[in-house]
């Protein structure tokens, strides 16, 4: 009898003890956001950026501002149409990014800046929050849509990151549109290169160049320029995509944060999708996109809190300038930046695209 009672006592302990164990619902806790965020479910949505930097009203003529806002709205509508028709978040971010890649207004695709050698070299990345599958490419010179190149790496190869001639060969094998390098040449971008080259001839040391960056917004903005999109689809999945022409006057095969998964691009359904823009070296060193996701996961902070902590605190402490767009699986959007401005926007309802450029614009998020 004593053994039977002991058996029942052990059984009861296991049943009730397991229910009280802090590890019994560990997976459930990791996969859920705080209840306050669950209650704020906003439905499918999309956000974009077209680069950050010293963007001020006095630097843009009214007609230029109108042109930028129209192209941002076009990109938002293109991505939202995919979502509205039940399409996946990955396809929506590609649609939005391609609109900006095809415009010389932005430093990506046709508007890509020039390297020191007078070439256009483009990088891109995409990530699917469902399974954290990702694809990235760098130093493309003949692929019309770099973001499509990254997507093909993600879905049709066992790899994540391809570079240069190998990435271009793969793009050909995937029947992507190949163009002459001259397709990407924009005269305004080329003149930017000429001005910066001439300026650097007159500044011989690092401290002089750093001082020039502080004094001359035109020179400072040579480091910024990226386009990106993040989306939440009707199936509850999120994705991020980013594309860039890199840094004006870059040398030595330099690659920035955009194609580095976790730095300039990241997506995980359990936390958020992030696309970054800014001085890439700092975004790589801070692993910015993944850091935002980690703060949400382990610090139990909201998307807005996590994004602000990284962009407005961590990056600022290191003199890193730029911003991010981000979305979580509840449709919450955060678009913080520590530069003077950032081309950005979001859309939640058809025909209601919201676009912003300057730092003092109320976003209503």
C-alpha cells in the first residue's frame, strides 16, 4: 500500500509540476508577442524607404519633392496590390523595390552611384520570415533587377550569398533580364563622382575628410542611398528586401550592409522584418537588423522600442547615421532614423499610401 501511495504522489507531482514548470510553454512564449501587441493586430501592410541622409526642405525644389513622393507612392501601391490579391510578402517587397530600382531618383538599379573606377556595382538581399530563408547578391553590373537576382539565389540555389561574375552567371541561368552596363549610367550620378573625386584630391588625410563630411552635406551623403521594403501578408508572414548601388567613389571591392543578412536585411515571423539604409559599415558592426529582432525576442520589447533603441541610441553612440523600416507580424510599423531625413512611406489600405521625407513630418503610426 505504501508503494502504491508513493506511486500516486509521484504521478500527481509530475502532472501538476509540469503545468507549473517555467519551461513547459517556453516555445509558446518565444513565438508570441506581448498581449498588448496581439490585441493591436492591424492586418496586412507594407512599408518602404528610399534612402536616408542630409535630406532637408531647403535642399529639394518643390518639383523634386513631388517627383520623389510620386515614385514612393507608386512603389507602395505596387507592393500593396500584391498583398491585396493574397500574394506573399516576399513578392510584395520585390514589387515595391523594383519600382525604385527602375527609377534614377534612388541609389539602386538605374540610379546606382559610381565606384571610384566609374562602374555601377549593385547589391541586394531578400529574406522570408516564415523559415528565415534568404538570398543575397553583390557587385552586380549587368542584372537589370538586383532584387530579382537575390530572390533567385534564395529560391533556386542551396546558397545564401553570391558575388560578382558568379552571381551574374547564375542570374543568366535563371533567365533574368541582362542589360548592358550603360543601362545604369545616370549623368547626375556621374557628376557626383567627379565632384567627390576632385574634393578628395584636395583633402589628404582622414581627419580632413571627416571635417568635410561634417561641413558639406553633399559630400556626406555619398555614403547613403538604398531602397527597401518590408511587408506583412494575409497569411501572417513577413519579409524584407533591400537593394543599393553602394557608396559613391567606393574602392577595393567594398560591400556594405545591404546584402549582409542580419545587418541591412532580416526577417523572422517570431519578431520582425527590417530593411536598413545608412552608413553601411556601422550597420554591419552593430548587426542592426538582427539586433532589433533580438531586443524584441529576449528583451520582450515592442517593435518601436527595439528599433528606437538600436537606431537612436546604439548607432548614435558610434556616430553611425541612417535609419530602418520595420514591421512585425501584427502589422505594427516603425521607421526611425537619426539623419536629417529619410525617404519613406507605408500603406495599410488601398489608395491610402502615406509618404514622408523630412524629420519633422508626423507619420501617424
